[in-house]
C-alpha cells in the first residue's frame, strides 16, 4: 500500500513539473515571437532582445516582458 501511495505522489509530482515546464516554454516562445514582431523596436533592439531571450531563456523572457514589451504600443 505504501508503494502505491508513493507511486501516485511521484506521478502527480511529475505531471505538475511537466505542466510547469510546458507553461514556461510557452511563455518563452510567446516572448520570443513578440520580440521579433514588435513594431515599436528598431532592428538593432529586436536583435538584442532576441539574443537575450535565447541565451537567457526564462530570465530573458521575464525581463523582456517587463521592459521590452512596453515599447509595443
């Protein structure tokens, strides 16, 4: 019985980790596409943001979300 409960807890943990990973990837991809298509940025700024997002995947995406995305309007 203990092995069954342990297995279920492990499975739930893996599912939660998978969902979080998928959401992080979706956020990263959204920010990357947004940086490429952002009309408020010059070409040089776009290249810089794309490089930041690619080489600092999650941190770069968060920085772009709060700093670079505001130039879209």
